[in-house]
C-alpha cells in the first residue's frame, strides 16, 4: 500500500512541477509536453497495473491511452463556442492524473511472461535497443526544415481551431488527431515551432515501433520481436513520417497498441485489455481511415479470445468452427460476454464523437467521394497496387532494404510447411513461373497497361485460378 501511495503522489508531484513550469517561458513547452503526452500515459499505466509498478506492456499501452485521452478531450472542447481553451484541457487532464491517488479497484499481479512488475533482463534489453535506435532516427534534428506540404495545412487548421473556427476538422478530409495533437500543444505552450510540433509525432512513432516489437515477442518469441522492431525502426517510410506533423505515426501507435492489448486479453482474459484495445483501435480510426486495415487482425484476436473462454482458457480442446461462431451469436445460443459489448460500445462512442457531426457537415460528401475514387478505387477492377507501391517503397527505403525483405519473405514462406516438406512451396514457385507467360502475354497485349488492374481478362482469370488452388492448399497443409 505504501508503494502505491508513493507512486501516485510522485506522479501528482511531477504534475504540480509541470504546472509551475507553465509559468516560466523557458520551461513552458517542456511542461506542456509532460502534461499532455507523458503524464496521462503514466496515469493510465498505473491504472492498468492495478496500483503496483507498471510493467513494460502496461506502461507502453498507457502512453497510447494517454495520447487518445488528450486528443478526445481536445476534440470535445473544440466543439465549444469561441476560442479553444487550453486551461480547460489542462484541468481535465489534471483530474485524470489526480485519480491515481484513489485506491486501485483491483490488485495487479505479475504474469508468467515477466512483463508485469519486474520484467526479465532480455525483455528490458529488447525494449532499450528498439527505443534507442528508433529515437536516433526520429528525434535528431527535428528542426531540419520549416513546415512543408501537408504540415502547413495541418498547422493552419490548428490555428483556426484555436481562434474559434468551428468546422476546421470537418474541412480537413482526414482524421482529426493529426490536427488535435499540435493544436493541444500550441494551446498550452502559447507558441510553437517545427521541433515542438513534430516532437509528439516522433514520440508516437517510437511507441508504435515498441508496440510492434512487443506484439512480435508475444506472438512468436523475443528474437522475432527484436528483429521486427529493428526492421520497423529503420524503415524509411515510418522514419520519414515520424519526423513530420502527419498521421502515420499515430496510426502505427494506435493500431499496434490496440492489437497488443487485444492479444493480452486473448491470453489472459482480463477485461482491462479488451477495453484498452477497443479504445485504441477507435482512436486509430480517428487518426486516419488506414487504421481499418488492422480490424481483420483485431477480429481474429477477439474470436480467438472467445474460443479460449469457451474452452475454459485451455488449448487442449480441439478447435471447432462451431465454438467461435457460437460465441459471436452465429451458431446456436450466443454467449457474448458483457465486457465485449461494453468494449464495442466504447469504440462506437469514440467514433461517434467525431464522425456523427462530420456526417452532417456539407464536406462529408466530398470526402466520401475522394475516398471512393482515390483510396478504395471503386471505378475499376480489383488489383493489389504492387506496381504503384514499389516506386514509393524504394523512394523511402534503400533498395537493398527492400530486396532483403523480399528475400527473407521468400525464405520464410518455405518454413511453415512441415507436413509435406517442400512440395507446396515448390508447387507455388512452379505456378508462378508458369503463370508468368499468360499474365505477361496479357499485359503485352495492351502496351498501355501499367497495373495489374489493367491486365487483360485472360491474365486476371489465370491469376484467380492459381489463387483458388494455392491458398486452400496452403491452409490445409500448414
């Protein structure tokens, strides 16, 4: 009990010192950064830990929850008439941090994996290595240039909200978080420059890389988590967008932490992780629509968690399609736990806070048309965008990096097939080689064709036939 009180009062003391820092011009930005992006995360980590010292996963997920909470409070306050009030935002965050003084509702425990309480040395080393390398690429020389491109648009939107323009977020055609983050910082620090605006996005990028590393360690092992984290830490795309005021780092952090929380719920069945995962994924959708790409993985984890509940938390019972379908209410008597209903309601409430008024705004129709035409591409046949993605990938990354990933992916493709040895991978390679003729002929039949979506009907039908044979076979024998 004394340790809990010492931790809680220590966090409150840091918050009071940050309040004093707001009164000193030289310390104002650092104090605002702590109050907005660090303090709430520490408070959420404390709540996730149940009053004891937060573990690595609890602290990391807590930082994401802190980002989401600050952004949602700023969103709600932006709807009030008149100029935006940074003081109201600070008061709201103080209430969250002060809640750590209250006795915890449950007592946290240390899990068998060693991430709660006192993490193992190997896990600490993994996290330190990933964080240090990510920080070197994302935080050094953040003021290398003035605001450029979309950064300027975002900062103009933020300035509009601060001065009381009510519909800046609805004119943005993207999620509101990339505007709310610099706007919140600006409201408390009273001034802002390139470094100050970009730093929260750099922090989000680092937390996102750490989240993916921890998720890989949970799914496979710590070596896989380290390798995945290092590859992502030096990925040029995420490094580049982690150094500017834009949504990509926020999406990476929110979706990575959301999936990590859902996996922890699947393993342990603790509802705190389910609620955290739902909240984080909803915040990811407030950052950008791209976060929807994480929803299939989230659904897989939820179905897996429901299956574990149906088998009493053991893996000995043979998996049956009937169990998860019954859990989802699609087979027999439904057995959906109340916590899942609450989690879905929480996610919906988060999304409604922005998308409900946005749907009533005249710019919503224009945004929907843009998404259909540019993002989804409903005007033509389905294709995988590989030929469009390759130039962008080599622009942000070294060609050697891309080739290395492709080779490692090919090697990894041979590993899961243990039942039939190399028969299935060899058959897949053979089909690709044989299929190069018809597909290539189909593309050559139309010299202007530059994407797979523009290939001839024969090439597309052949590809569909190959996929219909290869994918079911891979699922059966893997």
